[in-house]
C-alpha cells in the first residue's frame, strides 16, 4: 500500500471497516500513539467499570461481592475472552499474575513433563534476542533444576532443535525487531524431536491471529497490558494444552490453585484444569480493567475480528515502512522489521547509528509517542520502535508520524540537550 499524500490516508481511514473502533478509546488530543505494543490505550468504558467495581462491589457489597459480583470466577471469565483471541477453548485459559510469573509456572511444568518421557534431555532452547524477563526466568529455572539454557540466532533454531532439547521456549513476535516466528512449523519440529513447545504471545495476541490448537502448542503465556488494553501492570494469562493440564502441578501451590481453596485442608491437592495455574487471590480491580479491555477488542468481532485487525495492522506497518524509505531517505535510518508479511508482527523498528534515544524523545515532544530499546552494543542495535495497534491507529497517524520524524531529523532537533537525559522507563 503506497500513500502519496495526507489526503490518500484520509481516504483510507474513511474506507476502513474498523474506523469506528477508535472512538471506544480515550486518546489525548494532539497525540499520535504508536506505543500500544508497550501500554495499550485506555478504553472509554474502563474508568466507569473500575469505579463500579470499587463503589458498588467493594464499597456496598463488601465481602459478599466475591460471590455476588462473580469476582471469584473472574480469572476464568476473563481467560475465556482471551481464549477467543488465541485459538484456545473455553475453560483453557486463566488470567493471573504477571507474564514472568506465568512463564515460570509453565516452564517448570514443561520440564517436568518432558522428564517423564526422557529424563536425559537437559536443554531449554530459546532465541538469543528473546525478551529479557523470559531469559532471566528460564536461566534461574535452569540453575534450580540442573538444566542448560541454550540461546541461538532465530535462523538457527530448526537446526538447534535436536534430541537433547527438553523444551523450546519462544516469543512469537520479537519485541526488538517485530519479527514473527512460524509457530506451527517450529512447534512441529520440536515435537518431531521429542521436545515440548512453550510460546510467549505478549507481542502477538490481540494484534495477530493466534491459534494455539492449530499450532499444536503445549503451553502459552501472554501479557494483558499491551494489545489487550488491560492497563498498566494488568494481569497476564496462561494456557495449557488440555492433554497436559492435569498431568503435572505448577510450582506455586497457592490456595487459589487448590482443588478446594475454601476447604482449608491440611494437604495440597491441585485443582483439575487450568485453575491449578492460579496461585494467590486474583487482583479484582485489575481484572475488571482487563475484562473491559478485552470487551473493547472483542467488539471488533462483528467487523471481521482478528482477521480484519491483522489486515489493517499489515497495511499500517507496510505504509510506515514505505514512507520511511521514500520520505526519510538520507537520514541514516535502517528498518530491521521483516518485509515479508508472514514474518512481521504489528510494529516497525528502525535503527540509526546515532541519536536513537534523543530522536524518540524529540518526537514525543511533538506528540508522537513511540519508544526506544537499547541494543547490546554487539549483535543487537539500538531500536526506535513504533507499534501500530489496529484498533485505534489511523492511516493519517502513519503519515503524520513520518512527517514529524522528518522534521525532527531535518532540523536536527534531537540534538537539543534536553532530549539526551535518559529517564528510568524508556
Ligand atoms: C511485555 C513482555 C513481558 C512482560 O512481562 P511482565 O512479567 O508482565 O512484566 C514478558 N515477555 C515478553 C516477551 C514481553 O513482551
């Protein structure tokens, strides 16, 4: 898709079958928000729903609301909505804890399961550029259980999947490059080699159609505050294939994962089904916000659902890449996000030898919000990252963001000292 003017983009927005969904978000005036991959925007319905949970549920209903308001079942009711986005069945997902904690639970379960079939396998295999928390969690789990975390470049995964691997652990869409793995084929390769596959859907669910059953994945986790618009620090989620779920307990045997939490029994007995992936009391106010984020996302279903969202997301990222090439040539920008549609998530990542952080800050001062991800000084370059949440990003936003970036670069605005000061959260 090539746009040659702002008017072209306005026309595309008028024809967009999803255009009315943007109105469901409370976006500040004068802001082009290209960071929904890091913190999804606020749905207009959320403040009311949270206020009701506080005032009616907590204030008036008090303890009775655990039953009367369905609070106790929220991890599952919210989980069922997430299931619709990832190709899981009802009752197969719970919303709980953080992605990091859920990853720990499923990795533990996966190595236990793998060991029942072949205890000599001692490797967890992942991608070198995987998100830091995923690698930190895997590393400490490996240390605790005598496993080795093996990290390779994405192109070497198929080859590295040999008979020593117990578990393949990958994030479907890479946070730094926006590159997307072929989930069915890597899972199939893992299974052919006798390994299990754990997938992190943090940067894919809600932006890319995901089908955990179609891919025959074994375990999956994902994040609530990115494309699901659940709010800062929103609960994450966990899915386990029904064929595995009752075969092994996860390691955080809290009372909410017990078969009868309110029996206060002397011994631990895990719940049957996905409830055993809970641990402690669910964070109700945060779950209400996540529920509302999911309702907003699922309101796209009558308009074509995930397939329509994916079509729009690809058109947005494609247009952004095209405009960067055409209108920003000569500014030293590189594009690390794959050109091929089947290999691209919903973000575009740019590189530049110099000034990445300051350029993003200068853009923010002009109302264009993206983010910056520092490289490792070797294989991974610094990244200027732009996410395109198809629920609320418009084609005119793409045009205007590129235009603002052009002005920041043309005028050397980013060299201003006030943009050089690093903040704690980039
Ligand atoms: C965002 C993200 C996380 C977040 O983990 P938290 O525990 O929720 O902070 C984890 N993994 C990946 C791949 C992510 O993109």
